[in-house]
């Protein structure tokens, strides 16, 4: 509990200020920032929501599939005045044939997952607000050192001051464990615990054919030390705070098509002056792109942007990543029963791999959802992630495939079955692996 209290507070005064500002805005009837998951179906959400996250998922769960089923299979919730409470619990039984993500001497195990969740929503004509609390208990049958409890708290909102002006904000706290197959993960007796705080505040204004948006955010990362058979691995040199300010401007050339200009600047500050190898990992960078935005409401929505990105590290021994930037993501609805979301992005990710400055990730993925029946949803996902470690010959490629069937008995009970596969090919042989997953889920909701 003391650990949660300690890590639930911002270590930077600027982070405290942002959190307080967002809380005040929420009290002024500010609600939900639009969901950026690819799960939002434009047939029901009033517009496609495009994912912009270039990071691959660390597990096979996607809890938003049930939100794509027909209205009669959606939970009614519990009305509390103007609020709607949506409680939910999921019970998973999964088998992972390589829980430690190793190339040789693989270990398989069954994992039982219990995931209680509650969402509180408020929706008014010009504002919405959404808060979600989720816990996740992972119990391994054989390799119990990997047992863990994770948790997430998020709150976000959107306030439309008028039809041409809106503000939005969010705060997220996560207590997670690092994926065993991650490049930065240390291989201890148990997975590395990661604590994250993320706060964002932004707005958008429309003026005739012009639309301008601005967003500012702060994210902090704190990693626990990890025990090994020989002692303890000190992860304090991985702790950091990242600041990001991004802007976007668009001009509607003609209905359905717009010229888009997007730019962002960032600063990444580590808690320690140097890492365990004596490098100063603090850096600052920028990204600027231009392209076309498409908004054909019943067919396709999204962006295609191309530009330049750069990250400058304080330690002059590091090789600074720079070069071509691109981002493309579309929601395509070839029919009212099918949603296709292709994405492509090149970005600079942070890494603490020894002797590497940053990591340039090129990612490509496609998600397909098909409503086979009103209560049956079929989901498929495929992704490729190529990581180029600057200053180090340790490039890697991760391939991921997932397939899932969701069946709803009624608005309160659903089941799903899924298969997943991940393969990683790394120039560092010890980091290559292959994993297969099979899982069943029972969901109860109100």
C-alpha cells in the first residue's frame, strides 16, 4: 500500500500542476476524451477512432470486442442519477507454451486470470466524462514466481464549449508487469513491475475550413528492482519522465478531404544522471509531418502523413536517431458488418539496452472485425514491428497474429475463445523466441 501511495504521486511539480488543472476541469463538467483504440466502430460511435500507438500489445486480451456487438447485447448498467455504473468481471483460462519468451528450454504453463472492472460514465449534450478502474490477478499453475496483480485507473473527459471549440483531458495510473519478451526486460526470478502515471490536456478549435488542435502530456515511468539467484537487479536507472507537446492543423480542401500538418516536441528526463554503464540518457526531440486526412463517413476515415523525426541525446557518445517519419491509419468499413483498420508508423522509442541510444520502430498492422451475427463477433489481427537500435547491432522483428470469436448469450453473459502467436527474430540470439497462446474467457456484466 505504501508503494502504491508513493508511486501514485507525481515526482515533478509540473505533473502535479497538470493533474490539478485536469481535476478542476472535470469538476467544471469536463468528460471523456475520445477513445483512440481501433475497437471503436464508426457505425455506433459516430466516427472512426484511429489508433496511433506504435507499440505491440504485451498480451492477447482486447476487452473492447463486446462493445462492438448489437445494442440488445450491450449491458444496461446501473443508473445513479445522471451517472451510469457498468460493473464487469472476466475470468480467463490461458495456456502459454513459452512463458519466459526464450529461444531454447521453453517452459509452458496455464494461467488463470480474474479481472474485475467498473466504469462510471456521465454523458450530457455538450460534455461527457468517463472513469474506469480495473484489477487483474494472474495466477500461474506451475511457475508461481510469475504470479502477479496488476491494476489500472483512468479518467478522461471532453467538454464542447460550442460547436467549434472543445477541451479534453485525461489521467491514467497503471501498475503493470513488463512483458518477458521485451528487449529492455531483465530476466529475473519474477517479471519487472512497472508503475506509470500519464496526464494529458488538450483542445480543438474549428474556424471555417480550418481546424487546429493542441495537446500536452506528461508521463512518468518507475521500475521495481528484480531479485535473481545471485542478488538483485537495480532498475533505478530506467526511471524517467517524458514531456510531449503536439499540435495539428488541417484545411478542408473539399468535402471529405483535408490537408493536414502535424508537429510535436518532446523531452525525456531520467531520474539518475547516468545509467549503469555511465551514459546520460536525457534527450529532446521533435517530429513534423504533412499529408492528407480523409473523412468519408460511411466508408473510410483516417490520415496519411509523411515527414521528419529526430531525437538528440545529451551524451555525445550516443548516435542520435533521425530520418523519415510516417504515419498512416484508416478505419475502412467495406460493409455495415465489417471493420478494417490498417496502420503504418515509424517512430523513435525509448530503450535502456546497453550502448544503444534510442530505438527506431517501424510498425505495420491490420485489424479486422466482422459481425457474423448480432451476438457473434469474429476478430483477426496481424502486426509486424521492426526495431532498429541506434549504435548497436541488435535489430529485431516481432511478428504477431491473433484470432478470436466472441459469443454473447445476452446482455449480461458472454464467452470468447482466442488463438495467438508471436515470433521474434533478433540479431541477439538470446532474445529470439516463439510463443503460442490459446485462451477461453467468461464475462459477466451489468
